[in-house]
C-alpha cells in the first residue's frame, strides 16, 4: 500500500486552487491536497491536522 502524501496549498485565488488540484489529480491519485486562502488559516489548519503536510505551497 502506498503512503498518501499530503500537500497544504495556501493561495488566495480560488481558481488557482482549483487548477492546482485538477492538475495534481491528473498526475497521481496518491496525493491529497488541502487548500486555504491565507497564511494565518494555513498555520491554524496545519496545527489542527493529525498528520503534518509533507509539502506546503
């Protein structure tokens, strides 16, 4: 079983978030992507996650 990677995307442009997730889904299904719209929410989201993201953009 492959380990699912987790990405936290911080981007204030909702359309960019959608495009990023769409492209990611075309590349692989083994990556989950959580999206937030600003840095403060990004920090709060990362702290609340049971598992820290592998990558933050």
